[in-house]
């Protein structure tokens, strides 16, 4: 009886999803096929996490993945969980019911991600962890950047800005249920803990990477430190901006001793304005292309794609996950143009209003 109820629930979910795909839905789902004559025999599903933790998911990853899949002529569907783990689970069920043979997820937390992967495995669906490793999960592969190196670049970037003078540092870490955030912090501490002139005065993770919570947390840090914070190791541009707003309100704008990640427009503008020291650029095209290449290979029955050259330890699962690990890049004011030249952001979006003069000075157009 339980099995029958599960089947009926899945069929009902599939019907709802199919009706939504025909129109009248306000979700972010998309599907398609390039129509080419490729050898792929399966269908690819991708579930993005949200629109809050970073603008990259909808602005970069979705269109890049859509193009790659269409160019390859494979059947695919892409949706966004909008920060809701239950919604992600429902989307995954719908995709499995629709016949995806490869499912890639950016988990919202390891526990819910592992549950999705377990159900997928039971249906013979291969899973890929995209950008974030699902601890204790069962993904066949992992596609991301070297996230400890991301943290090292952030730590070194902040050290380059602070110099050799004594400095108080606050750490504004990413979400505690995101394994990437743990790796970023690990890498940053590897660099900064060795510098005896620096003192950690505060460190806290920001649940869900939410900007509003980051603002509240940093405001409390700043107050408790009596305003004596010289540098902020912020895990991404959104968290960095939350700290910058507090610094600006307290007359400490232009100090630039704040890090970031994602090379988002907001972060790059803060760099141009002298309020942020650096950001870590993870070219979305490189990551999306890597996922597309791997997923397409799996649909063609290639269980050992050439692109997979590394391994990542899953500390909770007691296993190593075959991985594609890409190299992150440090961005400062001197090479902001690289992000524009790569097409990850446009000059039109970046060089607005007060930032136009800085763009002109740097030759960004």
C-alpha cells in the first residue's frame, strides 16, 4: 500500500509539473532539446539552489548550461529550488518521474541533498554534485573549483591589503551547512593564522548565506569590537557588501580591507569604489562547461569521462568522490576587466553612474 501511495504521489507530481511546463507557472523551470543528432540516450536534470546566495545561478549558470545542452542536442530540464529544501526534493522527484538519467544538484544542505541522491540511485539515475559537495551523499561525481584554494586566495588577498601592520580581523563565513563554506574558511585560516600581527576578533557563519542576516551579524561584531575591525574576511561578495554597508555608516568607507567571492557586479563595483579589496573569480562558463561535458558523457554511457582527473574527500561518507576541480582566480582593481572580457558581467551593468569614471580609467567599455 505504501508503495502504491508513493507511486500515486509521484504521478500526481508529474502531472502538476507537466501542466506547469505548458504555461501559467511562475517557477524557474526550463527544459528543452537542441534537436541535434547526438548519440545521447538519456536526459539531464539540473537543480540550482536559490537566487539569494549569489546572482550567478540564474544570471550565469542557467543560460550557460542551457546553451551547452542545446548545442550538444541533448534533452534536459533545469529548475531552481528557491532556497527551499523541500521544493528541491519535489523537483528532483518530478525530474526522475520525467525520465532524467543524470541529475545534477547544487545542494541546500548535505542532509537533504543526500536524500535526493539516495532516491535517484534507487531509480538508476546517476547524480552529480555541482559546485557544492554533498557530505554523506552518493554522487558519482563532483564538479567545482578547488574551494580550499578559494579561501587561500581570500586570505592572501586580505593580507596583501592589510600589509605588515597589526590588524584586527573579523571572519564572516558562509552558511554552516554548506561544505564549501567550511573549505573557504579552512583555506583563509591557513594563510592568516600564520601572520602574528593579525588578531581574530570575531568569526561567525551566516545561515543560508542570507544578506540580511549577514548585516545583523556584522553589525553585532562591529559593536562588540568597539569599531576596531581593520579587515573582514567575507566569504563572498554578498556577505562582503553587508559588512561594507556597516563600515560606510560608521565613516570607514574606502578602507577596502574586505574580501569577497563570485566577482558579482556588486562586488566589482565595491572594488572600483575602493570599499572592497578583492574577490575570487570562479568563471561560471568553465564550471558550467565542465558539468555539461560530464553529464553529456554519462548520457552516452561513458562511465569514466576524461574530464574527471581529481578526487575529493567526503569526510562524512568515508569515501572519495571522483572530481573535476577548476582553478579560481584573484580579482583586484588591476584586473577587473578580466571578468568583463570573459563575459561574466557586462560593462553596461558594471559601469553605471558613479562607477563610470573608474571603468574609463581602467579601459573597461
